[in-house]
C-alpha cells in the first residue's frame, strides 16, 4: 500500500480526556456506556458508526479521533491532535469494505476498515474478529486488531505493497505464498474455531447451505433480468451441488480425504502484502508475505484453499473486467508443482524425495477433486453480495459486478464438475 496522500483540512484540536475530567468538545456524545470489553475477543468496542462517504469531512475526522481515544489505540489515545493534522487516504484492494490509511505526525499509522452494508449477510463478524484476534495475538499471523466500532474496526498498518495478479505468478513469490499457507494450515482448528476436526462440517458446505436461500431471494427481485436468473438457477445449482458433495463423500471413503485445516479461503493478490521493511536476522524469507482479510477463514479441506488460490490466478482484479475468469491463466502443472513443493516442505509432511513426489501427486489429486467447490461457493456468495445493489437499483448503463462475477463462477463450477466426474 502506498503512503497516505490525501490530507483533510480541519480546524480545532481534539485531545484525549484527562482522567476524572469531562471529555472535550467533540466527544460529549460518547459516554462510558459507549465502551465495552468484548470478553470473547478481548477487544474494546466504540458504539459509533462512521459514514465512509464523508471520510474527507471534519465531522468524520472528529468521530475517528474520538474512536481512537475510546479504543486506546497506541499513540493516538494520549497524543493531543488537531483534526487538520490527520491524513486519511482511501486504499484499494477490497470489494467488501471501505479501507483507509490514517496517519498523523508522531503517531503510528493505522488502517481503518468500514464494513460494506451488504456484508452482514455474508460475514459472521463476531467469528471474524475472534479469528483475527487469535491469529495476531497467539500466532503472529496477520495485522493486530486495536478495536472495533459499530460498522468497522481499527487495525495495525503494515508498510507494504499489495500483490497483483502478476506478482502471484512469480516463481519465488508463489513459493513464499505456499509456505505461508502451510503455516496457516498447521494451526490446530480447535484453537480458533472450537471444532472437532473429525466431526466438523466444513465451511464450504455450511456457507452454501446458509447463502442458498438468500441467493434465491436476491434472484427473485423483479429488477433481476431473466437471462441472469436463468444462468444462476439456484434449484439447478443446488441439485448438482448436492450430487457433488455426495460424490466427494464416496471418494474420500475410498481414498484418504484431504486434510481438514484452518483455511483462509480467499488467498488472492489483494489479500497478500509484501512488507517494505528488512526482516529481522534469522526470519524466514517467506515472511515477507503477510496474509490479510480473514473474513472467510474457517475449517475446510486444505485442497480447497489451494484450489481457490489457483483459481484466483485466472482473475485480474486490476483490469477493466475484474469479474472475468480466464482459464488460460490457471497455473500449469510446473507452476502447481513449484507451489506444492514449498507448501509440503513447510507442512512438515515429507522426508525423502520419494515421499515428496508421492505427496505432490496426492495433493494434485485432492486439488482436482475440490476445485469445483471454490467456484460454487463464490458463485452463491456473489449473488448474496448483490442484495443492496439490486434493491437500490443500478443507474442506467452501470455494470453489475457481483452478478457478472457470479455468472462466471457458476459456469466454472459446472464446467469443473463435469471434468471431475468424467475423470473417475
């Protein structure tokens, strides 16, 4: 991410309240009742809602500084600041949230994330926050979370660049991503999710089940055209999804199942950072890569997380058609082999060369089996994410990204399903 470039022009200072004194102007509406400690997450919460559309306004800056004080954000909570000293810069790379880099002299730069209005139907925020907090505090994975407010959170800012669709194809970078994924997958699921690994229902099944009815409601809206409704026929999809899950269950009773892991489930360039600082001596070089945005993280087969990452190679979110998937961009076997080698070497599951080759062949088989699942999950997810867009209506000539993405994902699911079933 680039450093902040858009400054806010503000006036009177907003300072943290001294102990046992009334709060200064600008914070009077935020009482002690507005601050609570979420015992499950060990995070402070401010009962304040921010309007991301007004991020360049004085009112926004004052609210933001008040939130920093309530959440005791390091540096910000005890440093007198003028709103006109604050810089707020809109960051790129997120379809689900409004993300801003917030800085001021003599205090640490932080990341502000304001949730998109339609994301509550998709993301279980309490679970996400708990996941983020445990990953950062116990396992040093991802950015630290300083606290939350009504419709967002404040995070540690990592001086870095966001990877692009070209970056993730680089041979060395791909190995680093594989190593980082293996480290994430090594975390005991129960430590974060509380699930019994042997008897859990994977997120892919839970989410499709949870989102399918919501997707039907979106598609039933009169403003959805018949062509899109037909391409995204949920009855047809559900029938094939059920058949696919039953087929996998039979296959995994014969073959060893893909190991259930704590998975990220959304590893693409936009959710991968490369740090700009020199790593401490002795730190593995692949720690230059940092995973962020664990909104969809949870228990899944390791192969599904890997397959989803490979599928992301076919997208280019920086292009003029970010919804389009280009199958020709899917990694070649040599590129997949390179990734598998790094993944397995950091998963601690191989010893000899023969073991490594057998493990790579096995992992390739697992990825082949689970590849259609990632497209199915995103197809349904994109439909649900379109809820607000459909209800508010598109301006004439505007393109509906979510429906466009859902159609590509749905087509990829059916194509992949046919390929998987015909290969057995």
